[in-house]
C-alpha cells in the first residue's frame, strides 16, 4: 500500500501521463508498466522530468533519470517522494 503522499504524487503523474501520451479512453494505474508498454520512450521521459520539476518544484538528479526509475508510476512516485523528503531534511 502506498502512503498518502506517494498516492498524491502517483495520482498527478498518472493524470499527466494519461493526458499527454494516451487516448482519451485509456487510463493507467500506478503499477502499469509504462516503459515496457512503450507508453513512455526516451524522449517522453524528459517531458515527465520537466513536469516533475514544475509540479513538485523538484529537480531529479541526472543519475536517477534512467528507465528503471520510470518502469511504472508507482516506482517513479516513490523516487519523487524520496527526493522530496531528502530536500525537506536539508
């Protein structure tokens, strides 16, 4: 079960990815394998990174921008929340 903060990030990311990369009648769940299903490709990953920067005021480190961290919205949401928590402790 995802914690409430990760669920909030996940919901926003699902909405953004659905709106940006899928037809109106398609939806994704947090555990949808978005890389494996080619919903995101290498170019669209950078669009998502830019969205994360705008929406969450967070810059993901370059080292974290690789397909494993974009395997699903759930994985990506946990990464975003990890970095948000890390920034809050500085």
